[in-house]
C-alpha cells in the first residue's frame, strides 16, 4: 500500500490519521476524483518533510496512514455508512481523521460523525461552490448537496464558507441571509478564527477554491480562485484552531497530466499535518 510520505501504519492518541475515501459517483461535470487519495500519496514523495513556512518537519510529528475505505460501487448510502464507520473507528482509537477524497460528498458522513462526538462543532469550508442544494441529479447525496446535509447536524451560525464564487440565486440568498459567506482573504479568515477560537472545528477543503491555473485537475473548475500563495496565508491563519478532523477533496489527477494538481494537494496535506 502506498502511504503518505513518512506516515506510520499505527494510530497514535491525539495525532492525525490519514484515510482515503475514493468515491466518484455523483460528479456532475468531470469524473476522476476516485483516484485522488492514492495520487496525493504518490505525489507526497516529491515533497520535503520540512516546511519552511511553518518551520516544522514531519519527522518530528507522528501520524498514520491507514489506507483507503472500501466503498460499495453504485451505492451512495452504503458509501456514506462505510465512511461514517471508518471515521468513528479513528475517533474510537483516539486519533483525528484527515480524509482524502474522492468527491466532496465524502464529507457528509465524516462531518456528521464528528458532530455526534463534538458538541458545538464548527465547520469551516474552503470551496468555490456553495454546495447548498437540497438535491442534485435526483439525489440528496450529491457533491452539490454537502453543506445542505451538514446543516442537518450543524447550525448555520457554526458554518463558515470561505472563497465561494459559484452557486444558484437561492444559495447566494441563503448564504447572505445567514451570514455564512466570507471572502478568501487572511483578514476574513482571521475574523473566523477569533469567533470560534477554542471550539472544535472540522475543516473541509475542496481544492477548487484554488484557481484552475493552479489546480486544473479537479472535477468542476471555477475561474477566479486564489493563488497558492494566498491560500497558504489562509491556512496559516487557521493554525491556532482546535482542528478535530479535516478533509481535502476533489482531486481528479488524470485531468492534469502534468501531475501538478496532485503535488499541490499533497502540500496542503503536509501543512495540515504540521499544524
């Protein structure tokens, strides 16, 4: 099994545990996210263990990579159940899940399981899309419905949506009325951190928050995203948060023959591991 860089195969209490959720069922434009988890792991070999921005080294950290979740093909409800069970097992072992997608719908079960374990959970979403549709392509379990499903377990005042630049009129109206939307700027993210400091946080990162010129290997690219330099500043603002779980989703590696998208995703994962 390919593992992320210097990952161990044994969970440690209070440390990150990487697990892959290679779901690729509801993509509405371009498919391929099912190969994302292993592409991130393979691309991690191109990285140094040391991050000069965080002044921290993976060799000084302890984290595990426990492989991919076995998901039943063509069974969205079964996949959600399998993800929930895998995340619950990580929590039961005292570790923190860091999930690699897969399409964004993998976050539904993971966030729900986290909300059941942490009272007053806050969810920070980095994304190009609102993902607030109640149903899309005849399923409420679509990647376009992630945050709508999250609202079944997390109140709107605990949801923080950063970098959204695409959605229906109804989605934009809802975000403005409930004040969940924030620009992708360090100042805005700093204000979020000040609001939720000390509380448990689930961070979900859809790679299409970055501009398609940075990450072309994603299923629904949306022009107008941030550069990696700006994104790195956003991440730095989150460093003090009480992150109890996270995910990085929507890498579709075969859509970017250069392999750069996978390297970007792997570097984002490194930053999270070093927080």
